[in-house]
C-alpha cells in the first residue's frame, strides 16, 4: 500500500446486513471497503484490487471460505479475519490452520470487527529496515517466499508455526511470555488460550528436529514462556 493511501478491505459475505454494517463501520475509520457475496467472486476480486485485509465468511455459496483462504495463502500473506456462524472450536481451529489470522463469531458487534482490523494492521506494519530473510545461525526464515531453510534443506511448516518461528528468530535470546506470543502471532489476548501456544511450540520443535535443526533451539523458560537460543560459539 502506498504511503498516504487508505487501507483496502475486501468483505466476503452473502448476508446483506453483515456487509452493510462492515462497510459502514470500516469506512468510518477511513478504510476503502469493497464487498462480494460468493466465493468465486472473492478470488477474482482479490486478484483485481489486492486488498490489505480480507473479512471472510466460512459459509459461502459456490466456494467456501476455508477453500478461499487456502487459495489466497498460496499467493499472499494478506491478513484474513474469518467469520463463523457457530461458536464451535473446530471451525476456529480449522480456519487458523489454513491460514486465517483471526476470527469472529456471528453475531458480532461491528466495533469489534474494527478493533480486530486495527490490531492486524498494526501487526502487519513492517519497519523500513526489517529484513525479508531472518537468519539465526544456519536457519533462514524467508518472509517473502514463506519458506524456512536449514543448510540445503527446507522445513515445512503450517502458517502459524511459520509465524511463531519468524517472531522468535527475529528476536533470538528474548523471552516471550505465552500471552505475548498469543497476542503477536494469533491476535488473541485471552489467557485461556495459552495452551494453543504450547501445542504449536511442541509441533514446531518436532518439525525442526526431524529436519535436523539442533541449533538454534526453542527453549522453555519455566513459568514465563519461550525463547529461541543459539549455541555459544
């Protein structure tokens, strides 16, 4: 997005009242809002306008939201807020695993949507001197290609595992509390969800180990959280 240009938000939902509320409240914040009502239109419009944020319903005609999310993740790391009509953990977990950054359960207050959008824009804002490839010893986290390399090999990670490793690798040696990781990687600030962090750290460790990565390593700081540590020279 060019400096001074408004953020573009693509809303994908087949319920007119949801679309109008999202358009009204997001536009009040200065965002440029476009909307489509089915999955096929969503993929086409995404390629045309290249939005800075997508608000995406799971239940859509023609192509469902999970499929759209997976297709978009092949092309872009644009922030995605998933909308689900049911307060079921399965919908939320599946949405996050295929690459969504956050979710809202219908019915929701449009001010909460605005707050979530603002939080994602804050997280997505890159510092001018931030490298596109993060290096920690022989480990490389390529933000543009969304790849993790170790020597000549690659480590295949799911989207949130990648985001978690990128954050830790950007700040080697720094201890992150579980609540910090939950907020920075998932966008949540609910202490009850910190188990999500532990599960992803465990999965990330296993995948790094299988790829032969022993240095750097993710260390547990008991009673606090986690850090990425490199062996001393």
